[in-house]
């Protein structure tokens, strides 16, 4: 007999934690070589992260049963509720241990690909009742014993059923513990899979995570990326990306390329990712009439390398960040970096920078946890990370205009400037702005040239005016620093926008004709270093995925990386393309046009029939190759 309902519940909870930790240690012992790079401290730190992951897993699927069992006294009803709870826990245990077995095939945890296993049920059942029959039978026997034990435990009479005021107080405490356990983070967004990495090593995340957690956190309908035969897809993709300057070097990782170390100066790199800077709105880049909202940015572009044929890899900020940090276009239906993509081994910009002797820094003007950029930055090899909470206000703000979320762009850029002053050279910095994201809150009325609105095109234009002035003040400030002449600045945008054709925009552009929708993907790219580069307009086709290899090539780094892009300075690339993802669509841009595809039909296109067929073939190859290699953990070694 149990003393009371709390001791009864705790018995099952403690047992559940023990089972999941045993499963984790089983994974470690089965594949000990995969975790050999963890120090003793890192091993135990990863186990602690694993305990947090298990807490989230167990509490998320147990809360309703725990709260119900606090108030139900009748033994038979308690036993029935507990049995349902036990069935759910048993599913968690089975899937977590099955993941240990699955790990042998791809050496990462299973995620949402489990929902695509329907076509392979014959293979799965064949394995379950063939080579793994002993595991199957053991699971059945243990499951029956577990369910029976839980039923017996909860059907026994309690010595003392807690009720009244004491029950009320303990229930409040229980709810608080469950809430904290499920959220597992006291600031910003809740704990995600990227947060499970105690240190910046794939092995740490693999040890901390459990299979059930990665499954339900990536539970989302995925597109079937089997548009062509895999070997054919690899050949097509390799043929497009190939260059003698970065050869493919590993048959096990067919898109892995080697960049040899070159004798070049170790210039600093300062990246500024601008929120929603669609080229269609930006002076110096727009194909519409210029509205004089970004005059300084235009001047900067005319003094540097100005890329006018550059595109984003998607519609959302995290897609652009993912592509810049890893060179990957998120496959349709897959989770983005920070939500599951990191379960596959990737090439990371920050890590490669550090391997080549660079110190690293990352920040954003939004709150620290926005898009989980804090965890994403750590995974990508950035040693320092800051969010809006870390940035003091230095902006001149009219009364009542304090930022509601995040901080104003100049506050971040001024903070960026001061942090860069303290960095050891050579350094790589990344900063992501915020003020040009709706709602368009501005620090002062002086930036409101157009009738201001927090959401529409007038507000966006005013926000561009403010962002442009923030960039001006930042650049004028850093020009006086001793490291300025040794620094390459990269300005680009996270994505474009679709505001150009709305009613207000047309008022200012009455004579302009609508452009193809692909224009909404076009974004500016400026590579600026007045003592390093001669000003030039460059029409080379490029996209977010090209930034990582461009930096590697530009600085002469030694690197073995896999990206779905190439250096913008490499004149020997066989075929340039931009592979993008937009909602339920994927698409491809080449020098001969573009296509958009919804996994059934080409839904938009530009080009002659021969070029469209060639683009379709390349898109199918690129999409199949990338998705398959990521799923099988053969993207990067």
C-alpha cells in the first residue's frame, strides 16, 4: 500500500526517469565511439541536459494524468486512469529504445521522418520479427509486465488520501513544478532540441536527446523528396556545383568539398543581416522608381561590391539565418535550425572560422530567444551571443516611444561596434537587425516622412529610412577604428517582401509595371572594404547558400564543408543556381529563368521550354540529393 496519492504518483515518475536515463546510457555504450570526443565534464553536462529533456518529455505527456490522480480517491477509477497513463509512457519508452536501434543506421536520432515510414512497413515488420525478434519479444514481455505493475500499484488502497486545504496547496505547487518542467527555460521561448547541446558538439546533443523528444518536436507533415533516383540526383547536383577550386573529396559524403588553405591576409568579417530588406524597395537595387528611403545604403553599395542578382532562400528570417550559418536550404516540410535540422551533421560557419584562427560573435536586435538564435549561434560556433536584453539604449527616443519588443537597430549596431572593439583579431561577427519588421515602431517622429502606420507600406518606408540612418551612424563610427581597414563588411537581408504591389505602394509608383513574383525573393548583397575591394557592380547569380563558401574562398580558409552554394568569386563553377523553399513550394533560379514546384506541378515559370525542362531536372536533383543526405546523415562528416 502507498502512503498517499503523491507517493504513488512519484513512484511512477521516478521509474520513468530511470528508464529514459538507462536508455540514454544504452545509446552511449552501444555507440561509444560516437561520444569519444566528449570530456568527462562534457559527458556529465550532456547527461544533465538529458535529464532536462526527459523532464520535458515525461511532464508534457503526464500532466493531465497527474492532476486527475490528485483528486480521484476511488481505487478502481485511479487504476484505469493510471493504466492509460502507463500506455502512453510505454509508447515513450518503446520509441526511445527503438531510436537507439535506429541510431545504428544514420548515427543521429530519428525525427519527423518516422511519419514517412509507411512505405517501408514490410521492411520494418521484417526486421522486427526477423533480425530483431529478440528485441521485439523482450519489448512485448516487458510492456505487459510494466502495464500490469502500474495497474496493481494504483488499484491498491491508499493509507492516507490527502484532501482539503492541504491538497489545494500541494496542487498549486504541483502545477508550478509541471509548468517549469515542461517549459524548462525561464526566459523567452521554451526549451528546444538545439538547447540540448551542453557543448558545441553533435555528440553532446545526441547524448542528451531522446528519440521520443525528437519525434514529437519535429512532428509535422513532410514533403516526399523522392523526385528522382538518388544516384542520378547526386550526379546532377555534383555536376552543377563542381569546380576545380573545391573538389568533392569523400564518396561517403558525396557533396562534401575541400577548400585548400590559401596564402591570404586574415581580414576581419562583419556581417549585418537586415530584416526584410527586399531589393524591390531599396535604393540602388530596386527595379521600380527609387523613393530615396535608403540613400546611405545606396552610397555604400556604390563604394563596394554590389551584387544585383542575389536572392533569399526562403520567406522567413530563420531560413536566411540557417542558410548563412550552414549553406543549407531547409527542405520543404523539414524543421529549421534550432528545431530539428541540427540533428544531422552540418557544416557551420562559426566553427570553420574558429578552426582558421578567428574569434566569433553573434547578436540580434530581437530578444535573445527569438528564433532560438542564441542556441543556433552556439551550435554554429559563435562563442559570444547577445540579444536585446543585453543592449543599453543609446538611441534618441521621443517620449513614449520605447521599443515594445527587442531594441532599435542603432542600439544593437552601437553595441556591435563596441563589442567588435574588444574582439581579438581576426574576428567574424554576425548581427541581425529588427526595426524593419512589422510592427514598425520607430524611436522618433523625425523618421516619419510618410503617414506612419505600424503595418502598411507607409510604415515600412519610414522604417527603411530609420534603418538606413542607423547603418550610416554605425559605419561612420567604425571608420575611425584601427581595425576598419582590415575588415570586410557584408550587408544582406534575411528575405524579401511582397509589399511592392499593394495599394499604397502603387500610389508612389503609378507608372511602374508589376514584376514577376520572383522579384520578392531578390535581396541586396554588398561586400564592402574600401581598402580591399575596388567598387564594382556584379551580376553573378547568387543566394544565401553562397555566402558561407564565399567567405571561405575570400579569406583563403582551409575547410571541408558541404553547402548548396558556391563562392561568388569562383569563375569556374559549372552552373550557378539558387534553390529556395517557400511554404508548400520549392523553386530554382538560374541564369535562364526560374520555376516553382508544389511537389505535383510546376506552378510558376519563366524561360523557354528547353530551359524549363533543364531547371526542373536540376531542381529535382538538388532537392532529392539535399533531403536524402540530410535524412541519412551523410551531408557533412
